[in-house]
């Protein structure tokens, strides 16, 4: 029998455990009751963490109470950590700690899984702080800590609500199987909270001005989908919801689930009757009763947004399907009223389907005043068992937000898509002819530290780590036993026992930890989280710009001596300037560099690069231009060119596999597959400017022989280009193929197979 994962491991609230996380360079605030048991685990080992607290009245609280087995923790043993920064980290989480008293929980000698358990003697606010050492950029650092809270007897944390998002004007509990109507004025926010998890809530809003005129104007799902240019029904939420007059009623500000129904009816009496449940309570009747005091006509069936309802359209047959909700206790959606509204929220009574876990529970409603500062964000989990993280702005946002309002989500960060004064095409040409500056902070960074660091990486990566010297890096793959690519990235040798892996997925760290444990190796894998941010300076004038602002110690490589995939530790301006890691890398195919720095120095470094680069024609660049550049350069990305069902060779990444190595994870499968590769990644030059989409079929006559992985218009070539995975028999250069649109046959794009990359096949620009 399959063993079920306990809720505490899944990161869910339950009646006796609550899971939080403290990451590198951050503090976690915990408002706890007397008698709570606090368990803090060092997830990555070799990382330091501290604890402090405030008692009632924001009075500094003695850390002596944070004892383990009755032995009080020492105080002010800060080592290489700065007390002023620890105060700043706690202040950022709402603490008022002036004369701080920090107690160390763990230090650099702590093992993976090291545990500290303490019981709180009184009500207090606790801060668990995960600082970084001052020299982490050059010597490695990072850390992550899991926090489990067991409340005192008789207190159920699953009844606790998330902290308010602003000033609460009013709030109510919608009891299971009921509905509640309420009013919103323009600019106010409503937060709809799933109290215990896996509970659906139908929502409807009427425009007040229309009701006053005797007309019903309410959320129309068809209009909303059309206005959002997403007319095909899909799960999730649109940015805005509109009525029949195409007037915006609400905009979505925050969503911690991402899985909702926006295209079906609220449950109805007839729906239950037809299934053999006559007289069953239903949301449509509940909505009608809640709306009745406003003179709104009753309906047998109400359209609604069904928050937390996990439904979807079967792609093959168009049937509506559903399953248990994804929402966890305390998950919510927050919306802003764009006009005065009369709203209704339900706690769905369905106990005959899986949608509420067969156990309907409560919904909680909060109304916030107009001046509440509720930012746009959605929840993101690197892994299902992780606690949710709300998307945040990067450390460069104070500068990028002055130049654009066009952002998209990159993992758990908002990043610019393009800038207002330039646009993607102008940014593309600036990278070709001058230089560009791009926020790439969504990249994941992990430090692998310890005497067995090289041995672990040699086992897990497809390149020969033993050949990697200090101040050098290389591009490598991390594969599973089938040869499929788990992740790709760049590995840098910081010191003989310290490496930095810059990659796209948090699964890299999970895989490395699992392999280290399996092999019994003495190594720590530490996440640098949002503490380390990075910029890409790309283009033919990038080196000239960096000469104006880079100072390097004589013990480190000089800027002009850094070759492709080399790096140095430099400073901004002079010996006293902020420190940063400068790498000769990039994702554009052009000459370029990347800067990795501490988030506290982000704006100073951004300003310095902009000032030095303006005379050279440097402009900020967003993700749209990068997509065109990386495609021309034949650079592969996860979810397009490679993924779990394709091995490294068929992904076009064979150049990053060193078969001369005696052993690495996936080598046997790749050796076996190399003798019989059936598909190959190729370039296709199209005759027109219209770019196909990912997943479009590639045809030779009537027969499908491949699939498009990425496509874009190429400004330099003057036509569309695509990367596609095709049958080996059709992979020869100059082979004419067609890319099918519509049903694959009614519309065809003619193209010719070519080698990758499309431009600069020897990568002379990047190596210059």
C-alpha cells in the first residue's frame, strides 16, 4: 500500500502543527501563545540561525527562555554576522528591536537536520533570523530552516486566519452551506479565505449603479474571458472581471491557489435532483436568498466565479471535469472593487463530490479600506511540500518600476517584459549593436560546500568537475537515471571546496541533497534565495561599460583577462565599493557579463551601470527581447526544448555531456540512447513573419514528423524561426517541412531545416 504523506510534511496547517520557513537573508515572524512548542530544523546544515523575541508591548524579550533540554542558549554570539543587519531583518517583518538580544540556534558546524525545540513561557512575537556572512559572495553561504509550531492544548491553528493585508473595515464568517451578501465601494478590497482548506466558495457581484437604475449588471464570464483575450475556458483567474456592458467590476490582486472555476454555474437544486439528491442545499438558492434584500430576482441557476473549485475542460472531448480543491487552510483570493458593488459569497454545501473533500467547511470574508496597500502577487511553491511564497518584486524593482509597468511572473519574482520608452524590438537591437541591462534575479543560486563537494557534483553533473579550476565555470546538465534533464545551469568554482550552481529549478537542490545522503558525502547544499540578485549586461559594448566601474583586487582575475565562462570577485568603483561576482556569461549569444551581488547593493550597482552605459547606448531590456535573442542563439530552456520525457541528446544538449567521464547519473541511459537516437532538435527557417506556437505539429506531407519547441520572429533574419524536435530521417539540413496550424492541415507554414544556432554558429561574439 502506498504510504500517505503526513499533512505536516505537505506544509499544511492541522490541529496540532503549523509549518513555516526561514530562508537565507530573511527573518520569519511568529506570533505565538504561551505553551506553544517551537521546533526549528536546519534543513541544509552548516548554516547559522538566530532567535529573538518581543513580549507584550513590544518589549525586548530575553532569549534565555529559548532553551534546549533545560539549557539556556548563549547570547550575542554573532560570529561573522552583523547585529545591525539582524535588527534590520526583524524590523522588515514588523519588529521594533532596538537593543537586540539574539541567541544562536545553529552555527556553521550544525548537521543537516539539526533540531532545536523549546516551549514558550508566555505570549510573545518570535523572530527566527537566517543571516548571511559578510563574505558569502566570495566564500559561499546560504541556508534554509523549517519551523514547526505546535499550539497549546485546546487551541486549533487550523482555525487561525492569515494576517490581515491592511486595515480591516469589516469581516464575517460564512458558515458551511450558507451564503452572505455584502457591499463594496470603489477602491475597497475583499479577501475571501478558505478557513480549513479544500472548500469552494461561489462569488457573484452586481454593479450598484445599474441596480439603482433597475437593471442587473453582474460578472459575465464570457465577456471577462473575451476582454482578457482568453476566451477558451481554462482554470484560473483573469486579471479583471467585467459585466455585460464591458465595464470592469473587480481586479484580482492576490491569489494563493491559482486553481479556480470561472466558466461554470454555481451548484443548483436541479443538479442534485438529477443525481438522486432531492432537496439538497445548493449555492444558487443560497445566492438568491442572500441577494433578495437588494431586490435582485431569484434564479434557478446562478453563474459565478467558484473560488478554489478545481475544475477543467477535457482537451479531447470538451467535458467539464473536477476533483478535490488545491486550496490549503488559510489560502485566499483578494480582489479590488473597480466600482460600487453588491456581492455575495457562499460556502459551498456540496458533500457528494470530491470538490470540498466531501466535508463542507467555512469561508471567511474580510473587507479592507480604500487606502489599503495590497500589492499584486500570486503564490508559488518550488515543491508541493513547501509553504507558499507570494511573488515579490526583485531588489531592482525601485529602478525598473520607474521605467515600465509591464511585468510577468518568473518563478516567485515579478520581472519586466519590456520597457515603455524602447519596446522589445529596440531592446533587441540595442543588445546586438550596443548593450542592454536586464534583471535576471529569478535565477536560482545554490552553494555546494564541503570536502566532498566536487565528488557530489562529479556524480550529478554531465561535465567533468575535476577539470574546473578556481575562477572558472562551465555549462552542465543534471540528469536522472533515464538521461532526462532535471535542470541545466552554470557551475562556478569559488574555492576548491566551494562551488556555486546557478540554475533554473529548486529541484536541483533537492536532487543534490538526495544524492549526497545516498552516497554518505560530507557536503552542504545551501540556497542563497533572494539574498543574492543578478543582472545581465549583454552586447558588444558591455566590456567597455564595465571597465568604467569595475575594480578588482590584484589577487583576483582582471576584467580584461576573464575568458568565456570565467569570473572574478570585483568591487564597484574602488576598494571600498560594494562587492559583486562578475561572470563572463549570458543567455543572448552576444558578448556579455553577469553581475551577482547582495540585494542591499542592487540599486547602487544598477545606477552605476546605467550611468556608465548611457554614453554607449545601453538600455534596460525585458524578457520579450531576450526570447528572440536566445532563440536565434539556439539556447534551450526547460519546458520547451527539454523536460521529463526527453533525454539530453534529443533535447539538443549532447554538447554538454562528457561521455569520457567514467560515471554520472544518467550516463548509462544516454550511452544506450546515443546508438539509436530517433529524434533530433533542429532549427527551421520559415518563409513568413508569423511565428508558430510551442507544440505545433511539424509535417512532411500528411505525416507528422515532429513538434515545435520554441518559435519567434527574428528581426535580423527578417522572418520567423523555430526550434523543433523532428524524426532523425527528416533532420538533414535543407529538408523542406511544414508547420501545421488550425487542425494541422488547413494552414501550413513552409520552412527549411537548418543547423543551430541560427546566427553566429561558432559563437564568435560571445567568445570575443
